[in-house]
C-alpha cells in the first residue's frame, strides 16, 4: 500500500481494515441484500453495499469460482494475451465481508422476496440487486442452437468459447476465410465486434497473410464506425471486408455442419465461423419477472429499481439503461450508484439523480486503441445523453495518440478489475 | 485489497455525513437536472455518486509505475478543480478527459474535486 494511501486513510479516520460507514445500523436496519451475478456490476454493487453499511447482510450469488472477464478477451482471440490473464476470483470480494455463495440462482419470488438456489437452498432479501448479464437468444438466427457453439463459437461470454475460437483460428490453414456475424443492437459491448474484427485481421495479416475476415453485419451504423473504418483501410485493406445491412450483411440462418452463413441473397462459406448472436437479459431475470417484451429489464433511471417488480434492482448488461451502453465500465459505475441508492432507500432517504460517464476503449491493432465517451444524466423518467459532451477519439490522429490510448486501455483494465474484484 | 472502495467511501463519508447532519435528507432535485451550486450538492449528498465514474480508471493504490492514466491520489482540491476546468474548456484534448468533463456543470466538477481531495481536508 503506498504511503499516500495510508496517510489518506488515517486522515479520513479509517482503520486499516475497514471503511467508515456512511449508514449506521440505526439508519438501514439489519437489512438483507442479495446480489445475483458476480460480474462488473454485481461484484461492485456487493462490495460497495458492504462498505457503505457494514452491518447489512450482503450475499453475492455466483456459480463460477473464477470470473472470466469479457473486456480484453478479444486480445486473447487475436493471440496477444493469455486467457489466464482474464480470470478473477472472489477472495477479494469475500474479504470485505460479503458472503459469497457459489451457486446458480434458480428462481426469484418477488412476492415473498425469496431467492431459490439450484440446490434448493433459499435466501430471503429486503432488496435484491440483479446483475445477471446476458443470455444468447437461441433460435433468433435459424440453425444457431446450443450445440452449434462447438463448431461456430460465439465467444461472447468469455472463457472456453474464447479459447475455442482462438484455437480454431490457430488451426486454420493460410488462405482460409473467417466469417463473423454481428447482431442488431442492443447487445453486450457495442464496439466489441469491431475490436474483435480488427484483432482477428491483425492476426491474419501477421500469421496467415493469404487469409481474410468477412464481417456480416445486421446494421449499417455502429459504435466508433469512422475510427474503425479508418483503421481497417490503413491497416487491413487486404484482410478485412465489412458488409453492412444495406450491403446484404444481415445473417438469417447458419449451418454448423457446413459452416455457412445465409444472408437475404447470398451464402457465405467459412473456414472459421464466429456467430455473435442476438442476446437478451439472462434467464434469471425472466424468472424474477423483471424482463419486458424486448427481453431486457426496464428500470427506474435513478434507483435502477425494476419498473415491474418492487425491491428488485437491475444493473449492468441485463438492464435497459439506453442510451448508456452495455459495457463493463457502465456496469461498474451503476453498481456503485445502485448501492448508494439502495442504502438511501433503506435509510428512508430520497434517491438522488446523478450523472454517469462511460468510457470504452477498443484496440484496432497490437498497440493502438481508440475510445468513445458518453456522459449521461440519470433523473426523472429517463437517462439522457449530454449532447455536447462525449464523442470519439480524433480521426487521422498521430500514431502516438493511438499508442497512448492503448496504454490507457491497459491501465483501465487493471484499475476496474482491481476495484471490482479486489 | 479493498483500497479503492476504502478510498471511495472514506471520502464519501466526509461529505455525505456532514451534508446530512447539516441539512437532513434533501429533496431529490429536478429530474435529470444539474447541480448548480456547491451547497445543493453537499446538502443532497451528490458528491459520492457524481464521482462514481472516476475510480473505474483512476483507482487509488495501483502500481504508480503503470501511469498511462495519471494518478489523482493526493492531489488537492484546487489542483483538481483547475485540471477539470481546463479539460472542460478544451475542445481538442488528446485523452478522454475533455470529452468527459464537458458533460458536467462547473459546480458538479467542483463537487467532484472536493470529493476526490476529501482525504486531505
């Protein structure tokens, strides 16, 4: 621990082992908080909740022993990073006094306020924070079912799928065609497909120069598009072809046996196939009754409490936070704000409108990255983007600026994973 | 290690507890409105939530040799206010900060600066 940290801690009146609580037991009671989902939203919310009000009972329900982070997993696919560097355990969360239960949540009864775990054990809650992430919308692309992911990995949940796609790319012979399909919005990590396309093209150019990546996209516009198009024409003119919706890019059917993609007018043959499928809020959100017809979870823009069920807050990718994107940065920030608002509600205090920023870096090459920023006002009945703020990195920037943003991206990953997982 | 949250809430407590003790729970404020005075922010306990987007990058206690994103640890409120105001006025900066700072009112940035420097007060 740096000395400045110790000094600040002492000045702030903190002990070496804990935080000065904002909320006393008299204010919040000994309420029970259950958090489902230990990603960037849920782990942050659980730790923050416990830090705010140490006398609260805070339980984090997460089936995985090791969380595998999606941010930076495209670097693994591109052969620039090891999957080991993506893993985070929950020791740091548990060390803050959060009870971490390694189990899948099977059901939520919003009336009795009881969570049932896969083994039948039950947890009652006063406030539930759901941060369950996304599920694949099976069948949205004809032919893409649960068994298809072995031949056509999505790699949109990091872990074995990431490693599989990496392995398939490594085993492909030079001269092969990689095909990636991209869904319509909304989905997890809006610029993620285009970062992945950049890094796969980078790998092909470097290691298999007679090969090519074809991106079949269900839309014409996407996050940081001018920056990606610029990077692709500069860096990968022979290795990356992007087809938008108006260029017959929308994929309606795939065949895992033949590794083919069908668009409205074309059939595209792949040697390696990456289907980034349409998504929805994870199934536990359906079971809790907090999803709407879109498959995502509508929430109050100040407290993130479900508009469909009381005392259940939904954060992260599963929630409808538009225009905030479904990103790790946003989920982490929402986790902090959600915990603050829940503590205030428990203490009988009015929730507070606030402002959140989002920053997403995307790599476009081995040591080059670009960014997009948005600033959002959370209040009243909506989340609104501040129109004269935010935006993307400058176009036609000097290489030093792209390199600096890559270094900043790397720093960001270390910072946010430390804050989230300890 | 819990350094970041410890810092986050160590600082939060200084403002929030003080604000609440002085004024009690304040009104929620205008829907989606801006903070236009420091007293409003302190009274309603906005500083901690306003600063929630900072520590995702500027987490305290990281290895200082990995300083692609500058550490703000130990900076006083005046320095932070001057930096944030400069970013807010800068249309063409090379980093994300000028794009972020423009989204906040001057009063909100001052609250954030006070909050982030709180451990030194």
